[in-house]
């Protein structure tokens, strides 16, 4: 388990390195309020950032957000927690 504080008007990313055929699984909740979440893949063979899950607000304080991604090739999965829309509250 990992705790992440996303300040108001800011964003944080977590990168997970994995090999072709491996599955990256994630689950998270927020203590209060929503947050924007997005999932991206960056292949080792290029620096192109491929959008897997568009950056979208989720009500992760009401229900756990979870999912998985099977890597098509060696690379990194980026989990984006975006709170840039919130001027008053950290998450």
C-alpha cells in the first residue's frame, strides 16, 4: 500500500516498469472528494505516451477505483492523479 498526497492545483504520477505480457493492476480511494485519474503507457522502444484511460474525474471517495493493463511490449505504465482543477483542497 502507498499513500499519496496530491496538493491543491497540482498533479502526481506514479510510474510502474513492466515487461511485455505482464499485467499492471491498480486500486485506489481518496479520503474525501473526487480526483482526476488517467492511465498511460510509454513503450521502451519510443517515448510516445499512449493514452489508455483518459484523464477523467472519478468519485473515488465513494467507491474504490480499480483496473489492470496488460503490457503489449516492455515499457512503463504511468498512473496520473490530477488535482489541478481544485484551487482549495488537496487530496
